[in-house]
């Protein structure tokens, strides 16, 4: 049973560059979530998908951020024109999405450092 | 608003000591409540959950009871081990499979 995987695990970029992260959820999980975690804080919700449909976006998700899940399987999160304030751990989670008590399983995260 | 508040760390305990990490929440309706744990160098893992009032979640010797009257979900363990050293996050989710809202986390260090 493979868990949620994320790629890359670490990304260092210069301010103003674009970056893209990938998340592969657990097979057959319909729901996929993106969270952001900064040092000393709990994860904060960014956006989530039910299959390929993006159902909700947080106010944290500025217009520089875009997420896709084109075939209802893996998802990508792109940040354009990165800023130093974007430095954080980006977490992906997935769940079956069939009941209100489904467990969300988290990936290891992608740590972004913007110089 | 909807939020989760947990006690600030770090918490340092000796092995076999009793652990309590307080967590309170505000939410509309009847949320589900969770404790996640993050071991050093690893991703978030679900530790336990409770989905309705008076439910008790338990796992690996940890317990937490959903207290609607006090809007609390305190995490307890009777005898901690060095291997329990981690960051613990309390979280809630409103009805439906909506996103989790996390507390800030509490770092626990257990010394031998």
C-alpha cells in the first residue's frame, strides 16, 4: 500500500521564479487537499479537489497560485513569481471522500525555500 | 470564528510521566476532532479521532475524549516514552468532508 507521495521533497528557488510541485494521492482516493505549513504553525488549508473538480480555494491562495488535478489522479500546485513569503512546507493529503469521517492521509511535503 | 487552540510547547517530560496536551475548539455544528502527530523528519500521521460527542479516540496508549460541553479534546497518555517525542497537532473538521483546521502544534520532548 503506497501512501501519498510528493515531488520534489525540497526546492530552492530565487525570488521571481516559478515552481511546480506534484502530489500523487493514494490510489482510488477521490479527495485531494493542499495545505501550507510555516515554521511553528499548524498546516493551513489552501485548496481541495473532488476528483478533477476544484471545490474550494482559501483566501491564502493568491492569484500567483494555481492548482490542477486534470485526470482526477495526481495534482500539481504552481506558484508563479515566487516571493520570500512563499517559503514553507507544502503538504498534500488525500481521502476516500465517501463519508464525513474519512481520514486524510498526508504526504511527506515539499519544502520550498525562496531566496 | 472556527479555530483550534492548543497549549503552547515545548513540553518536556521524563520517561513514564503522565502527559496532557490541552485542545479546545470553536466550530459551528458538530465537528469531527483529530490528533495528528509529526515525528522528526516524517510527515503528519493520524494518531486518533472522534466524530461525535462523548466519543473516545485511542491509539498507541494515547486517548482523547470529545467533550461538547467544554468544546475540548485533550490528549492524554499515562506513561510517555522517548519514542513519543514529536509535534502533536489538534484539528477539527466541520460536517462533510471539508478541510481540516489545525492548531499550532505542541512539541513534546521525552527524556530518559
